[in-house]
C-alpha cells in the first residue's frame, strides 16, 4: 500500500505535535484568564476552528478520496486559516498573547495545512478532463480499520475537544457572572 508510510508519519508525528500545540495553547489561555479577558467570543472562535478541523478529519477518515472531498478539504483549510487570523486579531488588545502562545499559533496554523498537503500528495486526482472528474461523496470501501479511527479520535477528544469545551464553559460562566 503506497499511502501507508505517509499515513504513519501523519498519524504518529505531525498529528500528535498538532494536538500538543493545541493543548499548550489552551494552557496559555488559562494563564491569561481568557474567560474574563477576551471571553466568550474568543472561546467560540476556538470551537468554530475545532469544528472545521474535526469535519476535515472525519471526512478524510470516512470518505473515499474524490475531487469533491479534495475541494472540501481545501475549502476547510482556507476557512480555518481565515478563522485563525480573525481569532488572533480579536484577542489582540483584549488579553496578552505572549511569545510562547504566538509560536504555538504558528504550529496550529501550519500543521493543518501540512496535513492537507499530505492528503493532496496521496490523493491528487488525475490530470484528465474535469468533466470526467469524480465529484462523488461516498464512504471508503473498505473502511479504515477501527484502530485508525481510535488513534485519531481518542487523542483529539482528550487534547482538543475536552479542553476546548472546558474553556468555552468557563467563558460562558464568566459571561453569566459578569451580567448578573
């Protein structure tokens, strides 16, 4: 299988680095008291960006490669980058974004694009006529093994979804307390 070495690199090198960078970003947010400084809007942006990445990961895992999937992943990558810029602009001036957090954001911006680049390298469509392109959305046949799904989703839940949800909840509570 041609894609096995690249998938191993993606799953066992870049993906854990990306999750670690995200977790470290949440730790930086805790140190700058995000719920009371930039608050709920920034926490909501983080949930949007996490959703963009989550949809892309689920699509790459569940769907057979096609022009439609590739185009969707590129669109998600661009939207994620734009959301990241908007998030940083929103935080600037509302809370201190230190040097460590700035470097972490660099990783968080680049690693999804690297994942996209690897996906494109693995599944670049043929150079044939676009009218004959495969624009279908269909499940992979055969499906990826359960171990791959677990290796991708379990760490994402532990290091991204759970910390993101906790940050959002703290920001929601801080907003309610400020309004009371």
